[in-house]
C-alpha cells in the first residue's frame, strides 16, 4: 500500500550533530536513539502484526474514536511493542501516568479535530483504531509513526525535556497526520514530495492546536513542539521557518532550495506559504475554516505520490477557485501566499491537469 515508511518528529541530522559534538555519554545515548528510530522506521509490518488488544477490537467502519495507550515499560526492542494496555475507550479513568493520560487525551483531540472540521473518521477515514505506546526505550528522544501505531520516548533532558514528547499535542497531531497522508496523497518520503508530506503534518498539527485553543491567525504561536527542547523554543516555526532553535536550518523561500535538501528543512517553503495565505485571509480569522479546507481537499483529492511544490501551489489555487469562486478573496490569498515564497501558482483549465502520478482511490470527494 504505502511507500511512506514512517516519520520521526526530529530531523535526523540534529541527532547526528549531537553524536558528532557530544560527550561520550551523549554519543552512546544518541547512537542508541538513532538505532532505535531506524528500527522503528523499518519494522512497520512486524508491529502491525503484533497489536494484541488492537487486533481484537478492530472492526472496520467504527463511527466513534477508538484509542489505546500502551506502556512499553522502557523496553527498547520492537518485539516488546505495543506493551501493556493502560488506557482505552472502555475505561476512561485517568491512570495518573502523565504520558499515558496526555497521549490518550491528545489522540482524542486529533480525532475530534479531523471529525468536526473535515468530517474525517480517524486516520484512514474508516474508524481506524489509534494505538500508541509511551515510555519506549530509555531516555529515547523521539516520537515515531510506524505506519500502524505511534511510539513515544520519555526524552533524555539532553535534547527533549523529560516527559515532553508524549504530552505535546502538536507532536501527536503531526505524526498521526502522516497516517492520513499515507492513506490519501501517499507522498513519497523524499525530495519535494517528502517535504510536502512533512508540510502537511505540520500544517494540520498547527491547525489542530489552534482549533483546540480557539486561536486566530494572529494569536497562534505557529510552533510545532513548543517548549519541548532543552535549547530552543520549538522544533519548527511555520510563521518564521529557521528560527525555532539555534541551529534550525529550515528555509522559507524557493531561492534557497537545492536538490537533496533534507525534507524537514525544505518543508519550510510550503509551511510559510500556508501561514502567509492564512494571514491574507485575515489576522483575526481561523486557519482551519477556509485555508484548512483548501489544503485538506488538496491533500485528499489532488496531490499524489510524486507531487512537487509547484503542483501544490497550482492545486491549492484551483481548489480555492472551486470552493470559493474564481477570483475570490480566498483564491487571491492562496496566490499571494505562494508568491511570498517565490512560487507562482498556475491556473489550470483542466482541474485534473496537475495531478501527478498515482491512481485515484477516493471513497468520497470534497471536489
Ligand atoms: Zn514528520
């Protein structure tokens, strides 16, 4: 099905940098984090086959959210996953473990956001169970979507603050959106399609955060992973890419793009385009109401495995015209948003002209 192996929340070169410059203790710790991240990245099918309680409860087409949070008990091998079930829909009592309870609640908020704003029923739009394991590994500095479940470490207090990884709503929303993309546009995880994949996770995470807080464009921090890092304010800024932490290399304009650039850095270009589009609609507006709908329709109905930045610009422009009218304020806002990052949307007379690769497999369509 998918070509997306999975995603981890942190750009891999941040770990490489610490390994290169850190103390011997830090080197050992982060080499293990990298190893474990890599194992999780490549073992999605094994994990999928080991979902104990998840398999029992799996019934296609559920209309309500179904979450299970497991405790991995610090095991650092994938064969221990998912771990011991700690909290699920049938038992909503708080456990007292902040990682378990926050993860459970945030997963529910992400489900509610997709359902209420986009009428989407879970990751696959078919009631897929949302499984998460917390306390994975020892001081594991990452959060990973494996293709079938979420895995969260505790953080080491060297890179991420302890207890911050599993309790951050934008991290959960970002990673679960990789699952949504996996079931929709299925963008390959490299080059510009990979950057668009990362971008979609960031914009839907930012929107989910804003929807929960009822923050306007102006009120939002536009940060992903706020207050998680020991050094720096966040992992990424959609408003000002490249300013989230001291060595943040994210770019915000196509002139700075080059082939081979890490996708977590080139994703700053469409991220900034999204922010600028929202700003054009109005600083007192809500991102998810208009721009969010344009981006969602583009993700599920327009983009495909090998779509590039220009395809995203053209598609969002077309979708804005279809949803709000040709030459509407909304379509003009999309145009200005992309123009602000050096990409000029091209008008397409044929609404299918900018589809790139892949076969359509829609169950329903917004457009
Ligand atoms: Zn990601």
